[in-house]
């Protein structure tokens, strides 16, 4: 089947507190966005890459890679889900959308391959890369006492949702529209599919596939990138 990579890259990176959106910070000689785009474009199953960027993005046109004929740009939206929706709207309904955060340049082709295998599983709608929770999980008290522990959540069967997340484009588009029009909080593609009643496979991925979020993540991501390209 026809697999198109969708890269939401329209965020401002507020938690990074840098002088530009975090996807335009440099790691090992290239911007984070260039690492992510190159990695997806170089995957043999990915035919096209659609990048959602902010309407006031001043950086994208300085990246040589966007001249590649297999890359399309679309305007992002207010939330990540809006950015993904804008990209999906440009894709053939019968394609598969491989949605991957710009801020995750450390994903391996091996993990992408494992995820792509869900296309052959007729029992699931699609799947996501995920990683079992490692730490003991605490639920904080509500409101005024938010710095006190209410109780410990069971760690059993608890996973971190990573990206890429892979779904049939038309199914994902309808699920996201349905969730957004019902004001359901959507923080990843799977949450929209779950809301619509679909079945999502968890594919155990490498935890090195971090989402660069805080300044301390930069040296760590650089280390992982250098490992992957050895
Ligand atoms: N994203 C997007 N459109 C938005 C918000 C986020 O395309 N309106 C993208 C980001 O560019 C990022 C991915 O979604 O690649 C994951 O979001 P996150 O890590 O939260 O990035 P930011 O929203 O930019 O960071 P922050 O939340 O710290 O501001
Ligand atoms: Mg954000």
C-alpha cells in the first residue's frame, strides 16, 4: 500500500525556551527537522512526506531538503491534531498515514518496519510505537493539594505512546474530525481512533525514540543520532 509520512512541525517549542522553534535547532550538523525528514524520506516504504508548518514560519525555506520533489508543505493549525488534519486532507483517502513528530529524530528504520507490519493485520485498525512505563506512577491529589500523592497507579499494562502512529488516512481523518467536533482532548492519533471505536496495536519500540522537549534532551538526542548513523 501507499504510505505517506505526515510530520507535524508547526509547534513553537515553548518548553525548550530557545530563540526559535525546537525543530530548527541543530544537532550533529543538521536541524532536528532535517534529521527527521531525511530519515522518513530514506525509508523504502515511504513514497511522500507532508510537513505541516506554522503560517509564520521563517526557517523552513532555508532548509535545502524542501526542494525534494517528494516533499509537500501544508499550513499547520492551532493544535497538533489540527496540523495533522490539514496534512491528511491533502492525501489520497486510500493511502496509509505514518504520522511522526518532527521532534523525534532518533527513531530507527527497524522500529518503523515493525510498525508497518500492522498493515498486514486485519484485526487492527492500525498501530503505534510505544514503550512500557519504567518508573512507579503516582497520581497527585486534585486542585490545592497537587503536590501531594493521592495514590500509586499500577504500572502493569501502562505504556508511553511514541510516534510514528500508522492508520488508514480516511479512517484517521474521520476519527480526528469526530473527536475534535465533540471537544475530546486529542494528544495523539491513537486517541482519536480509540474514541471512534477502532483497535490500535501497541508495537514495542526503542525508548531512544525520545520527543525532544526540554533543553536537557538535546545532548541525549545527539548521542542517539550518532549511534544510529554509525
Ligand atoms: N505541533 C504541530 N502543531 C501544533 C503544535 C505542535 O505541528 N499546533 C508539532 C510540533 O512541532 C512537534 C509535535 O507536534 O513536532 C509534538 O509537539 P510538542 O513536542 O508538544 O512540540 P511543541 O508544541 O512545539 O512544544 P511545546 O509543547 O513545548 O510548546
Ligand atoms: Mg506542544
